[in-house]
C-alpha cells in the first residue's frame, strides 16, 4: 500500500505539521507578565501575556472562567509563544484574579470579548492576525470574539451559537459547576466533575424532572413589565424574549436577578429562564441573545474550525451552527469555515495539536 506522503504529500504535511514544528525561541526568551485590562464599564480583567522576542507577532487569545494560568493552558501557551505567537490569556469577569467580587455568568462575555480584541489590535506586539482556541465555555466566548471585525480565526471546541433547541437538562453538571467556579460564593472543595457524583441523590430528589413544560410568568416579571398583560401564553414569552434581546449586558443581568430573585446571575439561574422565555430558547443563546439566527450568523466576522465529537452533549448545536453558517454567514467567512469531529467524545481542553495545525 502506498504511503500517504507519496500519494498526497500536501495532506500528509498538514496532518504532521504540529509534530514537525520546532520552537524558535527558548523558554527564557519568552516575556511573561500579568496586567489588568479595563473593559468599557471600567471593570478590570486580569490578563496574562506570553510574548516572544519579536517586534510584532500573530496573537492567540483565550478568555476563560477556569483560571488563566491553569496547568492545561500554560504548557500550550509556552509552546505557542516559543513558536513565535503572542499569547493573551484572560480570567473572565468575576473569576480568577479579575474584578469584581462576583461572577455574572454569561451576560457580559459578548461585550468583554469585543473589548479585549479591540485592546489587542492597538498593541505594538500584534501583527494583525488574531486567533483563538478552547472548549466548552471558552468555545462560546470565541463566537463573541468573532463579532469583532479584526478577529482572524477561531477554533471553538464543543460549542455553537445556541441555535439548537433544548434537549436534555444537565442538572447535575450545572449544579456542581455553580458551586465550583467563579467568585461571590463558597466554592466546593471538589472539582465539579467529582462533585457531580456526590450529588446524584440530591438531584433525583430535587423535583426538577416534574416541572411543567409550560409555566406562567413569575409575578416578579409581570409586575416589572406591565405591558406583558397585553399578551398571554407563548405570545407573552416571545414578547419577553424580544425585550430581553434589546437590553444591554447590565440590563439583562439586572432583569435576570430580579426575575429569579437571585443576588447574581448563575448557571442554574440561566437554566431556569425557560419559565420566562419558553423551552425553545437554548441555554447558550443567553451569551449572545438574538431574534434571528440568520442575523447572528451574519454578525460573525472570522472563520471558524468547529471541533466536536459524536457523543458530546453540544453536538446538536455545533451541527446546527455549521448548517446555518453555511447558508447565512458573510461570504468571506462562509468560504473559510471548516468542521471536524471524532467518534469518541472530545476532551474540552486537549486540542493543542489542532491549534498548531490551524495557526502554525
């Protein structure tokens, strides 16, 4: 049987490219520092920089609630910096070393991501190329970055635009996640993956699986917005979603906290919002609420390499996002989008070989 390198040398080069790349610089030549980058409302977000000894470099951004200096990240960051990339790793608002002292889940990521890209393009060490990578929450954030006109490419790993309808309720994951990440509450001693196993009996006793498919709007919402009385049932929820999509990030945060009588916006709070907006609104839609999936796709300015696995719980949204991008995204973006998948469930944080292949 002929070798791939002999039959399709270009394909073989692409597949092997990550392992072929040799560092251009030593570890000691990489400048590492932490700075605070101000967002549009004055909140400062802790940001790590890994800068190679070059005048200007292509840049890779990562915004994460999982800790900007977490072990899975740092090794990859050094690898990329030694290959000539400038790395920007930022703790999301209300997580890690970033301000403020509480985490408002999802609602500020669109603004903060845009602001970080805007800051990067004005730095002397940026040569104009700006890419990103990462999975899960970090994947969702990349779609926010891709709304900036200067973003070059993204690699969202297990994450779409929140277009697919809701299917399974990930109650144990959400509840454990809420107790483990971000500031403003007592964090559990266990990692959220381990905490899930300790919560099975609590989950089964929580009554979540007996909730009604159609529920009336909470009184807190009806009293705040009297116009809602002009509508009823699904029409009222559709009208509420229209109002919600027109709100600013801070207005949405305030609305959610008042509607749910919560001190902060949490992952479990967002999961409870179908009682207000209806079951058709996906959980991930709250990072970039929109009245039209087509218009949302048109707002994406950077091509994406979508990475998912056949058994990932976000597979339906990744595929729905791919299909709609193919029909509705800007021509210059649509022609450069790519997707990849595997039979096994992909690891949310282990995609360094694909990053090297895409950006190397």
